[in-house]
C-alpha cells in the first residue's frame, strides 16, 4: 500500500470510521468509509452541535460508536 495522502488518520483503513470535529464555536460528527488504499468515500459532516458531548452522543445514536 502506498503512503496515505490527505487528512484521514493512518489508522482508518477499509472500514467505516467517525470522529468528532471542532470548527469555530461548534462541534460536528464527521464520518467516512475508508478503503484499503486509504481513499475516503461517502464522507459526511453532521451538525452543528453545541458541545462535544452532544456531538459524541449523536455519533452514538447514528450507530457510529467506537
């Protein structure tokens, strides 16, 4: 496998992944399907949420729990 290019963490491979992202004064849930080559497909940004706990709770409700 070649070296990954972009912003996805190297630990995200060939699976559905999610994370909580802070932009400005709001929190978001970002999710994507990462293939074995490290390419992201179906990238989705949900939010905004008022705080980190709210974003994490929404990720859990979406079935994206770690």
